[in-house]
C-alpha cells in the first residue's frame, strides 16, 4: 500500500505534509484560546505555558492521526 502525500508548495519550495499539519494544529489552538480563557484554563495549572504547549502537542497528534 502506498500513500499519496501532497506537499505544500510556497514560492516553488516544497514543504513536507507535517508542516501543513503543524500549521493546522496551530490554527485550531488559536481558535480554542478564547474558549479556554473563559473557562479559566490557565488558572488550573502552575505553568500555564507548558499546559498550553501540551494542548498543542495533543491537537497536533490528533490531526496527524486523523488525516
């Protein structure tokens, strides 16, 4: 079985599909940030930046698995 990976081409430069997944996960996390701010996500953790990075990694993993 072979996979047909579609590279992202910007200005004639080809980027791996992972770059597209990473940008998509970043966009999802940016959309989630206002919602997380309303529920007090940052106040639940002693290091909110590490918690937010962990959330990004979980979203990125989910995007990679689902695509």
